[in-house]
């Protein structure tokens, strides 16, 4: 007799296995924090002893979603400045305010709010770049979410770090303290090429390689950034960071909006992950990343929010964040949302072992069951603590 703590029963199980199998009257069995069986209800229930059966009729059970690029504590800075070019917003408004007000308490509170919003939207894992990441990590772990956390490193003073050497020292300590945590994956976070020096990037790459952790960075987010790079280095940001040896690390690059064919091939050959952030790109009129071509070249593409400064209307909706992101990019809607609702060419965004982020961050197949978000939308009578950590119940549409 097999014992299960909980079985989610009668739901449409979206397995995201190699054949993208759908199980109409399916079941997911949980023991402890592990999903131990997935299949037809009658098969899972056969000779099973179950403590609790949750009736999921009218809902789909899917893997948790991954917000592959965000700055969680920035939730507290919504509405600070709008309708500005990225560089003006960043250097003229955001960074001065952050240097004045961001501290560990700010980051804990902002992260807690961000986690609440993400959980309500079905996100079970997020990749974060900000300051005081030990506090971000502690808050995410307390809430019960998985997180990839990278301390932002700048060539000029940052909150809590007068020099980039201080940020690197903080990052090293953070990695050592958190690298064995089951929910948190520490990373290294040089902010961007235009906020780095060659020496800083070399040190960041060295740290990431020493501990075999990912390196998160913003690349080619705006046309101004690319133009400035051409004027400063006589080459684009992606070509410049290649010259600095950036791609010797496990790179996850956010945005990559203004990239040409050769640069996309550089990313593909380096095995870099790219995170598409359409809402952030829309906020700054940065443009639309060539996601379809990236996918054709075999680049691992994830989806993220970028900054968290856009309003979050209707946070009760399970797909609030993801749908908002998809709606912001016509190309991504065509090539990804269409696939999610019908075709099966690029189901990246529902994979439990999400390609662009989870693969690089140690949350692969062997840890796919140790995710940590609870969501019981459409089943409010069920205690969230009895829903498995990497399951999301999604209401089906008739």
C-alpha cells in the first residue's frame, strides 16, 4: 500500500514532459515536499492510502511559473518617475533615491510585498538583482519561494557598498552562507557594461566561476546604451563584454533588445540565457527584443518583469504577471502565447526546469520537486499549506 499525504484529483494535469502530455482527469500525488506520482486518477489512486484528496475539477494543474528577472524590493518605489529615457530615469532618479533610502529593512519589506504579488500570480521562483540580497534571500525563504539572488555590483557607490570591491566582498560572503540552501541560489550581479570597469567584470566573472554560480547582468537594453558603447569602446556592449571574458561564466542576460544577428550568435555559442522583459521595455520605450530569432538560434529565453514599477491591477488573476508581460510584446504573443494555448513549439515558460534560469541556477530536474510556492486560486476553501510547492491550480476556460 502506497501512502500519499495529498492527491490533487480530477484536474487537467499539464505535465510539460518531453511529449507535453495532457491528462484530462488527472492526479498529482504528494508526499512531504515531493511530487511522487503523476498520472490518471484511477492509476494514482490504485492501492494508495491518502490523507487528503483535493478536488480540482474545473482547474488545470501546471508547473509553477518563473519570473526570470526582477528587482523585488523596487516594489516600494512604484510611481517614482515615469515617461523618461532609461538612462535619465536610472541615474537622475532611481539611483539617487536608492542611495538615500535603501537599507536592509527596505529590502525585506519590498521583497515581502513582491513575493505576495508573485505568489498571487502563480510565480514559484524568481531571479533577483538588487542590494542587501541576503535580506532578499531570507525573506523569500521565509515566505517559501525559490529565488536566485544576485547582489548588484556597480563601479560607483551603491547602497551599503562604497566601492565595487565592497560589493564583491558582500557577494562572496553571501554565496558562502547561502550556497547550500534548498530554496535559494546565490549569484553574482554586475549591473551592466556601462556601470562596470574591465577590472570589476573580471573580478565578478572570477567569483562566479570560483563558486560555479550564475552571473546575472543587463545587456543592450536601450539604443542609447548601444550607441554609447560604440562611442566609448568602438564596439557594442555585447562585443565588449565578450572581450572582457564575461561569457566564461554562466551568464543570464536581461533584456538584449538591441542586438544584431552576430550578437545573437555570440549569445547562442556562449550558452547564455536571455530574459525578455517586455513590460520594462515598454515603460522606457526601449523596443522589442527579437525573441523569435533567438529561439530559432537555440538561445534559452525566459520571461521576466525587469523593474517592478508598473502597476499591478487585478492581482487576484493567476496569470496576472505573465499575461501582462506577454501582452506587452506582439512578437512574443505570436510566438509564445499562441504556443501555450495551442501549438507546442516553444513551451519554455511552463517547464518545471525552466531553460533560461532554472538550468543555470541549480534547480534542474533533480530539484524540480523542491519548489516552494502555494496557490489555491479557485479553491479558496483549501488550506494553502496543503498544496504542493511546485503546483499551480489554474482555472480552465470553457
